[in-house]
C-alpha cells in the first residue's frame, strides 16, 4: 500500500526543554525548515487546521462552541511548540536581587523617611 500513512513511533517523555538542550536536534530541525520541503510542510500545518466553526450562520450550543474553541487553541499551542523546537533555550543570568523598588515607592509616597531596619 503505497499511499498508506507512515506509522511514526512517538517516544514518550521528551519535553521541549530536553529537545532544546540538544543542539544537534535544534540545528537539524532549523536546517530542515529552511528547505522548500520543510517550509511546505509547515505551510500545510498552518493552512489545514482541523478546527473552526463548521456551523456558521446556524445556532450552536455553548458546549459545542467551547469544544471548537478548545480544539483551535490546542492546535495553535501545538504550532507554537513546533516553532519553539527551532530555538535554543534562553539562559538566565545569575541570581538577580528582587526588591521591586519597594523602598523607593514608599519614599515617593511619603510613607518612609528613613531606611527600615531588617
């Protein structure tokens, strides 16, 4: 059966973060998406969304509308993950002290005249 879909085995448990930590995987996927075949494949994914409201101009129940909205949002999440598979993880600098400018805010509001004791 030449036209039968190809079975793609899915490994369980690989996260986006694990994928992004493998530079060879990110680089290979970027190279693939730079090809005509890769761009065409992603184009099909974007244009063939299996969602939408097939009952336009007809009343639909709130439940049906919620189901369709959930399907659409889930599909868009999947497309965002595919785009994220071309990005290396961002690195976070060392610890950044977070004081949220609390003292400055209190001084500006006239609620603090001197530094509080800690």
